[in-house]
């Protein structure tokens, strides 16, 4: 009769392992919006990680499907990783399936600047942070993001996230 006793003792242990661990909340490492804007490249390099610097300051693109925000649906505000400016609301985020966090509109038209981008033999509209000039991504008028028809395809590495309190 020893066997059933052992099983019973093990049950609580096995039960613990089967539960999903709660998702780690994602927040900005540090809100730097209160700090003065870096005056030069050296200052930006100090503030940003290598990848953040490559995307935000050198207009790079992160590899698709690598952002922690690509499939992230918490309620809150997405801010510029460079300067902390509030850029997008989680309410306008949608799954475009393109591999980058996508929004159908900016929080406020004045928060982002749209610039015609002719690089890579394409005519695209680049989206930059209006406050610090950091490269965020591109906006496409391809009907995916409803109700506006716009798809702000944004590098997750350019963003921080402030959870709704
Ligand atoms: Zn910024």
C-alpha cells in the first residue's frame, strides 16, 4: 500500500509545475523624459543600448518578430525610448502580422513627424519622434489598421511602455 501514498504526496508538487507563470510586466528600464536631451551622438550612445542606438539614431530596423511588444497586449502608453514622449496608446495597437508592433494612429498628430523616405528603392513614409527626432518606423496607408486605414509599423526597440495604473 505504499505506492498510492507516494502518488498523493507528489500531487501538490506536480500541480505547481503545471500552472503558467504570470507574464513578466514590461516597463521602461528608466524613464529618462525628465533628463535633458543628449546634445550629441556620444550622449545618445550613453543613454541607449547599442540596438536602440542603431534603430533610433541610425534609422535601422529591428529583425521582425523579435520585439517583446510584437505580441503584447497590456493596457498602457507606448513612449519614445529616446526621450520618453508619449507616442501610441495600447488601444490603437493591432496585430498586423508583419512582425513589428503596429498601431492605427499616433496618440496625437503632433507627437510624430512623417517624412518621405526614398531609401532602398522604395517610396515610404518614415515616422520619427517629433521631440527627439528618433527613428520609429514607417507608416503605410494599406488599409490594415482600422478604422484609419493606416498601419504605423514601429520598431519595438524604439519604444518603452508605461502600464496603465
Ligand atoms: Zn523621442
